């Protein structure tokens, strides 16, 4: 009996255990699963998303291989682009026990609902919220199933850089979507040494009228930048373009770039009314790239039948469709891992007694984290391409189409991908090759710009609210031919000033600048202090005889040198008079000794080789010695009479006669020079001999020569003597070290040449031992490029007779700049500055 009872108990335990296990399996594969969707039904994105989500749910339920009999049920809510309504509608999803929410499309609503999703542990899959600040650190249950504006702004920054524009104006909607998008744009532009020179936000409410938009655009027109980025909602965007067209801001010289809000409208509502299309002609637009595929083409055909052609399919509709399939794949993995659809109340919420809010109805999805992990680990191919998330929870391989609005539609002029930048090749093709971001590989097809032109706009114009450039000019006391202040006035003259004014006069528009004197007028100012005044912002630039040296280029930017310069040594010299012994001067004493020795050696060698077989080299010892000496000396004049019989002796004699020929020629040339050219001599041979001596060295007051001699050459400061004028130069050199003067002067070549043009008792000794030049300097790239009159237009040192000149500048302090083409009579040739664009 006990055995029977034990068997019955064991049987019941097994039945209960097996039924318990079966029950677990059933609960993990329920008959139906509820998911929510929240977006704005009557928006450009919402109209397409609603149909796409419904069709995706139908396709998932019709495919038994995904959820294996579990039905997806969709519950849609309208947020109406309101954060408050979005929150209210989002909380209503708790009534339906939804396990995931698709949406919202608005970044503003997403910020609010993401807090609710975090608390309820319900994954929030947004197919259209592109605000880059919506990240997994703050909102772990937020999953972006589209591309972040972080990548869209990266694409725009590369387009801006590709065309050589360095400043842009940004018009944005003043909410989370607009502000954070433009902030990302500023960061990405800065990486390419570009910037947003002016930005203006538009309130997101509907109270903005045409007058408000007009005021904004008038301010934009006053700026120097002609590249305008529009990052707003569609309704506001078309108002901006309409008013810009009315204000003639959609003509030549303007560049308008719209974010993907415009491409969504063009894809869903094309063709737009002719009046609307006329207002956006020439605009560049970005569109999220979705690879072409058979599935995508089939769905597009199906879409056309569903909508009757009244509503186009844009990329956000495709991402909404894939979001449903993403949930389906994640649910399948969730159930396979034993996940259970169950909810529990939040103990932190207060009791609902005496309240009509019914907070006790709000429940937490118990296995929400498991479902979230399966969503993030999903990897499948959808209509938008491969759906897989990277480490930062962004979709991998972000890419955009770059399209150009022309006529009644648009034309794709290229692609951008985070993998290889700008290209005219689809990103899918480039993914099979190593990434190549070289500048030569960044290409786009030609665009038709506002004003119906193929000529790429320069992206800037002379600002109507510009300020004067504050240009520092040194007040020189010596060598005033280069730069000097006209006594009693604020004007300056001199070679350097002539160069600057000649360059400015070639500009096709007036440049406002003001010369500010620098120095006390008693001695040459310190050029290092002048340069430092620019770094502190006191001056915007400096014009004058400013040497381009390494130390200065580390903190400032110089133009190309307009005068070749470098340090040289000037020393006194003495004349070498010709006398009775002048014939010995062509060769040094050592050279005379070596030559005499060679004569004797050659005579001795020939005698050794010949005296046994040649009677001319035989006889008494005295005679043989005389023969050797005579033979050697006679070869100097090729007058030797002794015949050589030995082959080896003849070979030696042949070589020696060739050497004698060279010696004769050198001696004759040197001797001729001595008797016909004035001979000068100086104990100083160059900077090296000057360094090795202990004699004093002069330099010009305010010059960088002191720093160079002391720090680079290693000459003691005690040996350096400051001299303030050409007269001081001459006096110090004439006195010499013995009488309190200097042994030599080290100065820049232009000053030395001017000094020597008036002084004939001094000269340059040695070689120019530094290579630099004079240039204009600023915190900006005030770059002067002087081109020679040739087809190649090679860069040369300044020659005022040159017929081409090119000047461009950018101010890093965001104040001023100059940029122009260069002219030759009636011919105008314009070049694009490789560094910058103007800012006045």
C-alpha cells in the first residue's frame, strides 16, 4: 500500500512539474503582444509612418516564421508635436500593457517620454527623433532606429569644406531638435576649421509671422556669410524660403542648405506647387540614404497601390516599417530565451485612494531589460539596409544622399557616408573597399546653384556692418625708406606701405582700415612687442618690414614673403695693392711649395724610368742632376727637349703635362684678375669667423637679429651692441673694436643693401646665413600670393611690376578679413583661397 501511495505521489508530482513547465512555455509565447506607436498623425512624417507601421504589423503577423503564432497588436496615439500631449498619451499605453513603443517622431516629445520609458522599462524605438543629445547614458531605454543629426551635421560640414566655404549662417527652430542639431553642426565645422558666424533661432510656436521672418532674413543678409543652413520644421522652412525669394536672397552668390526635413517633403508630396518649387531652386538638401534593393522596390510598388500615388514614401516611412520588424525579431529572441510578458506595480508611486489619477494602474514591464538587450543585439536586413547597432547604440554605417533641387524636382549629386566621406559612388560599393578620405577622393557632381548658375558661389560677401581693420605700423627712426610716418599726420609712406596699398587697390570693393602708429618715434620699436599686440587683440594686423621668423609663426599667421630677406654680415675691408711681388699672389705659399715638389718628383720618376735605356738621362752624376731639374722645369713651358723612350715614362709625362696645363691656366687667370680687378680683404670671413672671435658685433635696434645671434648662434649678449641708424653703423665700423666700435654688423639684407648703397668702405662678407623674408602679419590668414606673368602662375617674391596679385584672409578672432581675385587691365581672374574666407 505504501508503495502504491509513493507511486501515485510521484506520478502527481511529475504531472504537476510537467504542467508547470508547459505553462511557462505558453506564457512566454502568448497569443498576442501589444506594442504602442506615438507620433503626429497629420505631419509629413506621420502620414507616411502610420501606413508603414500598419503594413509592417500585417507583414509580421502574416509571417509565421517570426513570432510562431503570436500576434502583434498595434495601439497608435497622436502626440500632435506637443510634449504635454505626448506624455499624457504615453501614459495611456499602460492600460494596454504594451511592451515597446514606436516613436515619437519629435525630439522634444522624445525627451519627455524617454523619462517615462526609463521608469516603466519599456523600450522606446524612435524612427524620426534625430536630436543628437538623446543618448543611451541619459535614456537607456531610448533606441534610435534612424540616423542621428550628429551624422547629418557631419555631412553638412564636409559639404561646406568641400566647396571651400569657411563660415555659415544657421537658421534653426528654437527647441531641442534645432538647438542641439546646430550645436552639433558647430562642433563638426570646428573640426574642419570652419565655423558658424551667425545663428538665429525661430520660436517653435505658430505665432511667427512674415514680419518676424523678414526681420531675421534682413539680419542674415547683413552678414558676410552667404552660406545659410536651414534646420527647421517643413511649414516654417517653406515660409523662410518664400520670404528669402521675395527679398532676392535666392539669387547669385547665395548658398542654401536644408536638412532632411525638405527631402521628406519632396519625397512624400512631389511635385510641389510651382510657387513653392520656385522658392527652393538651387537648394542643397540631405536625405538619409537607403540602399536600393528588390525588397525596397517591391514595397515602393505596393505603397503606390496603397496610396494611389497621393502620398510618397520617404526614408522616415521606411525606418518606421523596419522598427516594427526590429521589435518582432527582438521578441522572437526574447521568447526563445524564456522571457515572460508580465507587469508589476511601482511601489514608489503613492496610493490612488482619494485621487482620480489612478496612479496604481501604472505598471513596470518586468523583463523590459531583456527585451531591450535583444533589440540592441538584432542584426537583420530591412528596407533601409542592414539593421545593426554599434557600441554607441547608433545604427551602423550612417549615410546620406546629397540632392540638388532643380526644376520641378531634384537631382542627386552625390553621397556622404561616415565610412569614406563625399563620393559619387553609392556607399554600398565603397564598403567593400578600404576607406579613403583623401581630399582627391572627395567628389560631388556639379550642382545648379541659386540664380541658375553652375559657378560655385564663393560663399561670402562684403559685410554691410563691417568695422575698420586696426593695422599696426611701426614708427621707424632709421631706414625710413621702408616705412615712416608723415610728420604731423596719421598717414604712412614707404615701400612696405606702397605694397599694402597696391594690393588693396586691386580689390573689387573698398576695404575699411586704419593705420595705428606703434613706437615712440625716438628709436625703432621692438617688432616682437608689435607682434604681441596682435595676439592680445589690440591690433588686427600689422604692416611693415616685419621679418617672418619661426618664433612668430608659432602664434601668428604671415603672408607669403613680399621681400626676400635674411641675415648677413657687414664688415670693413682694405684694398690689396699690386707690387713687385704680385706675381706670387695667385698661389698661396703652400701651393707654391707643393707645385715645386711635384716638379722635382716628376723629374726624378722620369729619370728612374729612362736613365738605363736613354742616353739623354745618362752621364756623370752632376749632369744627371742638372738634366732632372731642367727637364722638370722645362715641362712648365712644354719646352723639354729630352726624348722619352719608356712607355711608362711617356704615360707619366702625359699626365703631368695635363696637370701643368691646368696649373698654367689657373695661374694666368688669377694673375690677370689681380692686375685688372680691385682686390678687397677683410679679417672677417662670415658668421663662423665672427662667432669664433671675441670682438663686439653690432645689430639694429628692434631687430630680431639680437635674439638670433644670442639664442641660435650662441654669441654672448655682452658682445652685442645696439645701433640705431645707418650713421651709427658707419661710425662703429670705422672705429673698430680697438676704439670702442664693432668688428662687424649683422642685419637683414634689405637694410644692408640700402646701407651699402651710400657707404663704399664696407661690404658683405660670407654668405647669407638665414633664409626668411618680410610679410604682413595677423591673427588671421592675411595671405598675399604674388603670381608671375605665366600660365602656371608660379609664386615669386614681390615685384611691383608683376601683373597678378592675389590676396585672401580670414580672422580667427572672428572680426575681419580680406579676400579677392586679381586683375590685369580688362581681364579678371579669380582664385579660391585654400585657407579661408573673409570676415569683416
